[in-house]
């Protein structure tokens, strides 16, 4: 079961065709899923919305419609673990000359 959240609501998807979670130490932590969606559920599948699977939260980065079966639509979704958002957060860094520089965490790794 997959749950997708936006700012005001959530939708549960239980018609899952395939889910693949890639988790590597110091590497990628991503999710690829294919699922059937009812037409009235389509609006919640957007870039940036949160996706809950196995008590892990991912953020939708890309989605495509594979097939349209009338009332049901087959989607492919690619999402990154929510921890990736932290890599883009600005961090204040203090230098020896007491100046503060702001850099994204990604540039410090």
C-alpha cells in the first residue's frame, strides 16, 4: 500500500503493479513504482508531494502516465527519499576570518 500526501489531503493506493526501493550506503535512496490510479485520485500525483511506503517517506520527483484504461490510469512514479531535501538546505559556515558563508549541504559533502 502507498499513501500520497499533499498540503490538504491524502490518498491511499492499493492497486500496486510494482515497487522498487534502491538503498545504498552513501548512495542513492530512491523509489520507482507503477500503480493503477482512479481518475478522481489523479490530482494528488504531483512533483513535490510526499509518498509513504513501509514507514519511509519519499518525495515525488517525476511521474508519467503509461496507459489510460478509462476509469483507471497506470502511472510510473520516481521519488527520492525525504533526506535528499536536507542536501539542498542552506547551512551557515563560519570561516577563520569570522565571516559567515551560506552553502547548500550538498556542496559540503
